[in-house]
């Protein structure tokens, strides 16, 4: 093994930066930007609602979610859509 064969941390950092610089325009051009996911506590704080109200939104199908283990995740765009649609803001109650 020669000294030229040794890869240093600095070499790896430089390679990582070069890969990011190369891939970023490709990803941005294809619209594959990372989606923003929010946890339950962030959604409750954002909407100023209780945990029970958030659960009702999930159960009634008014807000989509994904579950990983015991943690619920919500797409930021789904929250925006829910708020923009007045029909889905509150569940209709039976009289």
C-alpha cells in the first residue's frame, strides 16, 4: 500500500460536496425535492388544536398521515389543502 492509496476524511468530505453539487441541479429540475413532513406536536402547535382534535381529523379522513412506529407524520401540503378547502375544515354534525 502506498501513501497515494490512503483516503482521508478530507478526501471524503470533498467527494461528498462534489456529489451534492453535481446532483442538486438534477434533483431540482425534476421536482424531486424532499417533502416536508410534520410530527403531531408540530401540527397541533401550528393549528392550535388539542391531541384529541388532531385524532378526530385523522379518524374522519380529513387529514392524511403516515405512521412510523408510534409516531404520526403529516405532509405540510396536506395541511395547506385542508385549510384551503372550507368543506373539510370542520366535520358536519348530524342534527
